[in-house]
């Protein structure tokens, strides 16, 4: 490629060219194509500092030059059949427009609400699809520093099942605990919970696995863990653990059904109103 075919100008530092209007001076030229000042200016957001504007302009010019050089090479080296992309472009454009239309209709007409009853019914009918691959628990986790006051009281409240003792523990932890977490009473993976304890997996398996209430300590803290409910791997997942998954699944099924009905209706309308003729 001959060098004289490519003329590069530093953005906004060019001599006036009589061939162009004053506000349409060229910034760069590749073969017979020009990049104009207005195009580069439109790329830079208003209020951008001068130094940043210059960097952005230079980057835009370099990218434009590279694109045009590659495009020229492509047109030189591809066959007429390979260069015939009109149908691909039309198909792509049509797909985008149809997708946007469907999404607009879905946002206007398709409810995004899934009732608790729908979720429960789907779960009951498809439990065999919701099998755990790792244990999950509902639990209470507390970390209390050894320097905290009334640790014996906290230990008693933690072990108790009385509602008043649980309230006392929660109030105590507000001021004296490093951590108090019931995980919003949601199911969580046991392995994530064990990462919070100063023990190894082997120690969990040998010493604590079958206990509902656990107390562990290190040099600085007492760690209290109460397992309220446990589901093992390969058991059916509890509804609360898969509820969000079911909600998303039902919304997707609803969306697919909506699109199928839309296509049926639009075909029926086309035939009814003689928009369509099949030969």
C-alpha cells in the first residue's frame, strides 16, 4: 500500500482545506474517504478537559484509520460472493427489530409476578428435579470476643430454645458480639458456613458433623453455631432454597408461551386480513 494514499492529521491542528466547509474540515484521509472534524467532535462528550479531549480524538482517529485500512484489504481480497453481506445484514437487522418488538410487548402485557401458590405447585409436581449436590442448612451463627462481658449468660441464651432467651441473646450481641447472623432465616450451603469457623473439614467430619449446637474457640473468640435444619446432599432441596430458581423458571415458561401465542395470533391476523398469500 502506497504511503501517499494515507494522510493523517493531528486532531484540531490542520490547515484549512478549500474543498470542505469551514466546520467540516478533514482530520484524516484513507484512500478516497475522509474523517471530518464534526464526527470526531461528536464522539467527545461535552465538558471533557482539553488534555483528555486530545487523547480521545487521537484514539478515535487511529481506530478509524485502522478500520478503513482493514475494510479496504477486505474488499480487495474477498470474492464477490464473500462480500455480498446484504442478506446477512438484513437478517440481523430484522432479528433485532423483532426482538425489540417482542420485548416491548412482554414488558407491557406480561405479568412479572409469580404467586406463592404457583411456586409451591410447581415444586410439588417437580421435586425430583430439585436434588441437592451439597448439604444446606438453616442456622444461627454468633462470634463473641473472649473479652466480652457475661459470656456465660450468652452461652445459656444460645443453648436455650425459649423465645425470651433468643431475644436476650440478640440484644446482647448488638453491643458485645463481633457477629450475629441468622442468614435471614434462609437456607445456605453448609460449606460456606464452615468457612466462617476456625476448623478444618476433617475436624468438622470427625467432631461436629452430627451436633445441632456447636461451640468452638480460638485465641480471641468464641464461635457459636446452631443448626436449625439440615438437608444432606442427594436429598430433595427445600422449597425455600429453590424458590428463586422456580420463579425464574416459571417466568421464562410464561415468556415462551407468550411469544408462541403472539406468533400464532399474528399469523392468523395476516391470513384473516389478506396480508398473506401462500402459493
